[in-house]
C-alpha cells in the first residue's frame, strides 16, 4: 500500500511586528475612547452648572420683581456699588445670596460689615429651592456655599444701580458705582464678551478654576472659546 504523505501547510502565527501593530491600534482606540468619555463627563458638568445658573436666574428675577431692587445688603444699595460674590480671594461668599433667596434669617459678617438677610428679604419669601451637595459639588454644601459641578464656588456679580441718595445720577459707566454697566473688575470679561447692563450675571472658571485657558490672573482678559469656563450671559 503506498505511503500517504500529509501536504498540510504549517499553521501561520502572528509575527512580532504584527503583534506590536495590533497592540498599538488597541492602545490608540483605548486612548480615544478615554478622551471621549472625559469630554462627555466635562460636557455633562457644564450642563449641570448651567442648570444651576438657570434656576438661580429664575429666583433672582422673581426677587427683583417683588422688591424692585437687587438682593444686596443695605450698605451696597446705599452706595450703588456693583458687588461680586464667590470670586477667588474676594471678600464676599455667595452663601449670603443663597440665604436671601431661600428666605432664611441669618447674619453674615464680611470684612467688618454685618450683612443681614432679613434686611434684604424682610418677608422671608423663598425664591429658590437649592439642591443639597454634601460632597460640595453641584449644589449647596454643608457650609452654605453654592458650588458648581467641579466643586468651586459659583461667582455672582450684581449691579448696584442707583443709590438711595437723590443727588446721585445714574450714568453709563462710573467704575461700578451708580452706573448702568455691570462692572466685574475684569473677573467676568473675555475677548469675545463681557457683562454690560445686566442686573446680575453668574459664571464659573470650570474644571481647573483658572480663567480661560490658564490665564495668569483672574483679571486678565482672555478668550472664552476653547476654555472650560461657563457663563450665564
């Protein structure tokens, strides 16, 4: 009987180069996927922060409709100074505004002054129900401060408008006192945009808590586009 010989080809395996190429492709796909997930997370946080801005705006608008004045302490209203709450290194925390809009009766000592919420909202009406944030993100923390989705204090600038002094006149711009323009001392000014005659604005410097794309100072006027900052105007 003739001998049968196997003519089967040896099984082909991956060469080292093919294996390295495959690993490289997988790594690139994983990196792109990770970047996409991070982008989605950041966009989600922006949406959450904008939602807080929206609700806060509704509360502030209702307050101003009822009282026909901004929710600022008497001393600020009497002098007509624009006031910023929550700015890094600033004098005033935004928790005063939180208490005013929540209808609470509290005192807040700030820089030698005592801000009383009952003097601003004497009827103690509630204009907003704030989400609670025990972790200090996306709501009011245990310290009473309103935080953005990244855990930084939300900044609010309020136009002081005309003071109670009948001799004062409302002008177009006077450095933030008795003028129509909302002055933020550069904190909310960008190359493309800045507040003008709004009665109030809100903003956040985003994930890195730096204005624009890594500005050297908060007062530096830098581009808004391409940054993670969130603004209400």
